């Protein structure tokens, strides 16, 4: 009786073990297209600190499509060239306002964090803020199911919003 039950399981394990080595060579794509933008007002330094997190493979594809360039965020020798592309891309796809004019964001750099890329920026010194407006269109040039999540933190109060393509504007009052 037990042999009758375990025999199919045994066959499943044999087939799985035979196929498993092949799976390691197959690239697995994620089924969701999402980025996060964390914006935090640092009251001690009077600056906005921004971290954008984007799946690396999606980000490379978006950069390649927009700039018609070969992209590889993992290669150390290409880091300087990728910095220039990323700085330009974020300059045209992420704007933050605390008043009437868009803030100038200083690009600090990027790093790979597992399968995602973290991009770091900060504003110049500014007075305390009450309102933050964000326009984000990251990866809109690539996916029509893109989701951009924006977290804004001011004086310890965090407000978040999910933007489904084609939405791109968020405004929060603190």
C-alpha cells in the first residue's frame, strides 16, 4: 500500500532532480513592475534625502531604451558611464517640489542591492517644509503596468501613495 503512494512521489523527485540543474541557467523574470521612491526630510541637516529603488534588469532596459546605449549596472568599469545615464534619467523622470519650483536634486550615486538598484540623491539646504509635491514617471517608457510607490517622511510622519501607470503625481501636506 505505502509503495503505491510513495512511488509517484519518487518519480516526481527523480524528474525534478533531472530538471533542476537546467533551471539554474534559465533567467527568471519578476511578474511585477514596481519602483519605490523614499523621500525624507532630514531636519538636522535641513535637506531632502531621496532613495529610489528599481529592479536592476528593468532599470537597465529603461536606460537602454531611452538613451539607445548598452547598459550594465553591475560592471565596475562602466560605473562612471552608468552614473551619467542614471543622473539624466532621474532628472527627467523625477521632480520634487516643496514650493512653486522644482528642487535641484544632487545625484550622489547608485549601488546594486541583490536584484535591485538603489539610487541616492539629496537636495541643498532648505527651510522646514509643510508640503511636498512629487512627479514620478520611472519606467513609464518601458511598462504600461508600472507601479511607482512614493513614501514621504517629514518630521517623523510618513505618508505613502501608490501610483499606477499612467498616474505620476503625488502631493502630501504635513
